[in-house]
């Protein structure tokens, strides 16, 4: 049973058993194991939920096509009161965002609502998803508008990282609004090192 291989069942506090299990499932293309992991997520035991979502997004990093059919299940998990499950679901969606771009674009408000309720990691992965979508022409405008909203509202502590990430995908029609949004927040950034990183992005784009 997959359950018996999870870190919490083994009495482990580290993630190594979960990572090794994900590698094995991906290597063997074990679809039954994925079904079992989702059953554990839908159960009531928080430790098993946490381990299972970890295994699933680690599988997504190796073999995203194995978990992409479960896009709706990850969307449902975004609404969980278990914070670990919620940001884990956003991490899983990041791994499949290029495969499930249409599905994710159509449910962008579900993702945004999760960010408003969630942790920094939830937001980090959401911005990474938007950065993937902006590289795909059908979703550029939607993704860009959502990115601008995040750049306008996110804690200044995250702003430099997001600016650097998004800058790799920004094309000329969007560069002016992008740099204006960043410039408008420069005075809010208290740390010199982070302000300089944002200024460097603005200079690079302009």
C-alpha cells in the first residue's frame, strides 16, 4: 500500500520518503498509486493529506502528464482549510500549468481566491503559473492583467523575486505597464538590496 510508504506513517519528520516514493511512482507510471494518493487527500487525516500532496506535486515535477488529468481535484484542494494541502495544490497546478493552460485560465478566479486566503507559498506558485501562461499567446492578456494585480498588491518582500521571474517572459506590448507598476512601488521597498533588484528589472525592460 502507498499509505505505508508515506513519511508520517514511517514516523519520519523529513520529506525524503515522499520524494523517493514520487520518483518510483513516476518511473513506473503507476496510475493506481496516484488514485490511492487522491483517496488519502479526500480522507480526514491531516498528516496523510500533507504527505500525499507532497508526493503528487513531486510526481508533477518529474512527469506532469501523470497528474494533469486531476486538475479539477487540485482546484478543489485549493479551497481546503488545511493550509499545507492548499499551497501544495497550487504547487501541483504549477507543474501542470502548460499542459492544462485552458482549464487553469478558465478557473483563474479560483486560484486568485486561494491566494487571498493562503500563504506566501500559495502566491509564489500562483505567480509562477501566471508566468507560464503569459508565454502562451491565447492567455497572454489574461495572465498579464492577473500579474499586474499581484505586483500591485503583493508584500514588498516578494516583489523583487516576482519582478525577476515575470521579466523573463514580458514582451513589448506589456513592458510599459509592467515597468510603471514596479516603479510605482519602489518607495515602499524598505530593503536597499531588494529595491536595487527591482530597479535592475525596470532598467532591463526599458
